[in-house]
C-alpha cells in the first residue's frame, strides 16, 4: 500500500477501544461523515472483520452514489481500514489508527489513499465536481473527526 495522500490527526478524550467501536460500527458512519449518509453490512456480514463487506451511500451537494467497501484491517483499539470500490473499480483506501495519548486521550489518525485508475482521476473533476480531491477529502476528514470527538466527549 502506498503512503497516504491525506492524513489528519485529532486528539479525543476517550480510550482507543471506545473510539474504535464507534468508527468500526459502519451503520453509524453517516453520523460522523459529511459525505457518507449511510452504510449497511452486505454478504452476511454483521460486524467489523477482515473480509467483511458493506455498502456506503454517499452524497455531495446534488450528486449521490454508492460504493462497496471491504474491510482490510480490524484490530480493536488499534486500526480499522477498508478499501472502496465502485462497479469493481478500486477507488480508495481509508484507515483509522488509534494511539493512546496518556491519561484518557487518544490520537485518532484518519488517512485516505487514492486508488482510482488514471483515466478515472482525469474525468472525476467533471463527473464529481471536485477539482482538488486531496483538499476536499482533507476537509471531510476534519469534519468527520470533529463529529467523532463531539460524540465521544459529549
């Protein structure tokens, strides 16, 4: 796996296991993410495990789309990661890492790797209306982590 295109850290007053449980419950992802509106397990999956799959429903302004995601890391309190595909075309890799920061805090690192083929990267600004995917996802990650922090600390 290549190095992340975007990485954002957030210090949250909660323990790593609690934060992992929140993020890995994909049915709640719509509560944290500004772009993902809902997720549901598919193929008999019912919880976070390597190989488990889920569908994500997404929205950005008037555009709506769905993706299929496959969990590639599920280490409670340490790391949760999944690969995203659209119509079997690799799109991205998302990862959350959890590191205890002394006391009651955890540093949550969310990262994104662009896995789209070159042809898709070239047409994406016209299809998706996003000219700078890195900046767009950085803003989305910041919003996601802020919502996670508010929920965990509230």
